[in-house]
């Protein structure tokens, strides 16, 4: 009998789940669109449906032991509560308890980007690093801070909110209530929204905006340039304060590869007049890092509970 855990990553665009053993081997996966436009209740229902669907496809020789669940926004991991998420709209939801009652298994809840950073630190591109920043570029932007080889959560559990670091003092208003946040310019949602507003073409994915910029589309180049400037400024601030040895870019936009990483590296180095920039690279797991990190957390929970 093979013991398995399920790692579930609830994102603003997609809910992803995977069955993994203790060595990280994959025994099945599924994903569904996140129905965030239908409200928090619909997101929770779809999340539980995803867990149940994948559970029904466990191999005959497999046994599901626990679920690792990671979500965006502010998370109270100790009490299993999703405190707040701008891009989903929920507040103070006892998600750990809700999922545990629905599936009858132990559940651990944590922050999606911290979990993704943990996956890259322990199994991926950051393996062996002691001072590292993992940045997830997706529907929104957030980061996992690794210092002395450990994830840092901060005094209130909100370390790594890079997306809400203001970089343009008189910039656009962000949903968080501040002006000029990194996320309002450099997230996937921002690239699509800003390109649509200028071009009049709706529904262009962020990855296509980057591709169009590389191909010489003037409107896309303008939007992409703003994104690189915003993210570069945020990273320069972090580098000057924390001095990381490497920065790993993950999330959906990391799939753009050199088209994103090369101009971003130049932007960061240009903002560091008197010192060299750390290595900036893509992660090993891409958009899969969140559910892999969620599975790692589930294995940790089981190991800590073992006699």
C-alpha cells in the first residue's frame, strides 16, 4: 500500500490538485477554473469538489492520508482560517475545518506562495539556498521570504506581500487601497487589463502581451515596460534590505522565460548602481510549485503527528 497526500493550490484563476507520495512522485492530478466571479461560496464548493474528484481516482494500491491546502491572501495557518484575499473576496473563512469535514481527513492550511517557495527551496531551483526570495507572478503577486534557510512569516504572518509594495507614488489605485502597487502593473491580471484598456482588444492573456511586446507591438511594449519597471523597483528594494543570494521567479508568467527574465535582470541591475544583482532565474516547478508545496506541508503534518 502506497501512502499518498493531496496537495491543493487555490489560485485566483485555477484550482490545482495533485496526489504525491513522500518522495514527490506524482500519482494523479486535476484542475478546475476558480469561479471567483460567482463569490467565495462557489470557490469553496469547487475546491471541495476538486478534492473529492481526485480522491475518486486514487490508484488501487494507494491510500490517501491527508490534504495540504494552500490559498492566496492573508492566512491564519495556526487556526486554519483564510483571513482575506482580494482576488477571491473571502474573509475569515474556516477553510481547514470545512474541507476536513467534507473529506474526513486531516487538513493543513497555509499560504500558496510560501508553499511554492518551500517546494523550490527543498526540491527545486533553490535547493541548498540560505537567503532567497521566491516571487510568484500570477493573477496577483506575492513572495516567499527565505532567510537562513527557513521560511519567514513575519510578526503577523504577512511577510512577502511584494505585490502591495508601492513603486509608483502617483500611480493607479490598487484594490488594497494604496496607489502604485507592484501588483497593479506587473501581475498577469494587470498586463491583460492594461493592454485591453489601451488596445480595445479584450481577453488577451498576459503571456500573449509579453509575446506581442517581444514581437514589436508598441502598445504591448508600453504595458510590459511598465510591468518590468514596477517589478524591478520592488526587487531592488528587497535586495537592498535583505541581500538575497538568489531570486526565483515562479507562477504562470515565469513560463515566458527569457522574454521576462532578461529585461527584468537588466532593470534590477540598473537600479543597483554600486553592487551586483543576485541571480534571477525561473523556478523548477513553474505553476505546479504551489500544489507540490502543499503536499510537502501535508507530509510534515503527518510526520510531526507520528509517535
